[in-house]
């Protein structure tokens, strides 16, 4: 994306549902180049704010639980009803190249060929918990392009679940049969975030284990205070291979939306999410400015070495660097 970008033309193409233009627009908002950041902001400003009709679903689960297989089956169920689906799959990133490791387009071959589906694997990079920093902007783009449902898939590790829960309407936790030991391995905090818990792989010889797991999870959820007075998390059995539970899951998503609207929470939640986005942008941009400040580079290097040698505490070094940075900013005003 080295040639000059016509923002008006790109915005028009995105609004018209041009998939190639949408892919280029997401590449633009993911770029860290300063000129691209300015163009990305102009593009987002030129696109309409979409609210009310679309739904954002976060899906997480431990590696091996079958997230991609489930999303492909669930996504195909949605597109068969005439809905347009966007999947933003936050992929683990190579620490050496920064590129995606898994490549969700190869893991969702059938869905990737569906004309009503748009799949975008995004390298997680080094952002908090593996959630790409620009996932929110990518969501705004696919919604402006007319997609009815946006699914954000997390890598299922670290703090990514918490970050995704702060940017979606409904948070779905996918688990495999097992109950018992597996139930002990799931963080209580993740279950507290879940609006819907789906026991996947409930097929064949695994059906009895899936039923037992569902009972265990229902009992566990009864011991957790609901995060929303208008909704108590539910447990549904599903099989991505057999298509089991997909109708019930979508019906639950729709019922959840209706409950949120009835309680006046849908617009309120998105307003709070937008405010959090604001402060995360401030935090990220300030950190980028500080790290790229050549005048502070010697001080930062020296304090990093001092911290590593145990000569100064990290908190004291951080305050010194911040004082120098803020003092420099004031002197330039």
C-alpha cells in the first residue's frame, strides 16, 4: 500500500460492500506508519457510524476446543439465513516475523468461499493478551461495509478474553466435554465474563461426557454472580460436526439482544466501550511517542540497564522517564 490512497474513493467502495476495498482498508488501519495512521483516521471519519442492527460476538476457548470448526459451522448457519458475517480472527503472531501462525482462512475453507462471509486473520502482535490493537477499527469497517454479524475470535490465551469482552455485545465461551478436571482448569474470571457457555463436540461417544460437563458448568454458573442483572449466563450443548445446537445458540443471541434493548443496555454498553477505546488509544499513542522520542533514548537505555542491574526500581525509573518526557512536552509548547 505504497501508492497514494484516495480516501473518498475507498470509503465509497467499503460502503458499497467491495470486499477487496474492505481488505485494503483493514490493512490500512493495521499499519503502524504515521502517514497510514492519518489516512486510517480520515477513512474512519468518512464512514457512517453503524448502530442498532448489527451484533458483535466474542468467541474464546482453550486451544483444541474446536473454535475454528465451530465458527465455520455457526457462520454457515448464519449466512444460510441471508445474514452477512465478518470473522475477525486474532491469530497468534510469530515473535520473529510478526506474521500470523495459524491462518484462519485455511482453517475455515468452506466459510472463506461463502460470498456472504468475510474472514480476516489478524496477527496479534504484542498488544495486550494477543488482541490486535486495531480490532475495534476493523469492526467499524466491516459494519460500515454492511455486515450484520461480527465474530471476534481470540487466541484463547493470556488476557485476550478480557480485552475482547470489552469490545463485543455478547461473549461466548466454548468448552469441550470433560467437566471435572477441565472445569477446574478454567479461570473463574473467564466464566464471569461469559454471557453464553457452549459445550462443543457433543457428538458420538462424547455425548454422555458432554451432558455431564454441561451439568457441571450450570452448577458452577449458579455460584457466580451474574455480570448483568438482565441476563444470567446459559449453557448449550453443540456439535460443530453435526450442526447440533446452532439454531439454539443463534436464538439465544437474539434473545440476549432483546433483553439488552429492553433494559436500555445496548447503547449504554457501546458508549462505555467507546470511552474505554478512547483511553486505550491515549495510552498506546503516548507510549509510542515516548519510545520513539530520540532525545529521550539515552535516558531510557540507561534506566533500562540500571533496572536490569538492580540499581534502581522499575517504578522510580519509570517516574524519571515520564518526568523527562512530560517536561520536554511542556517546554515545546
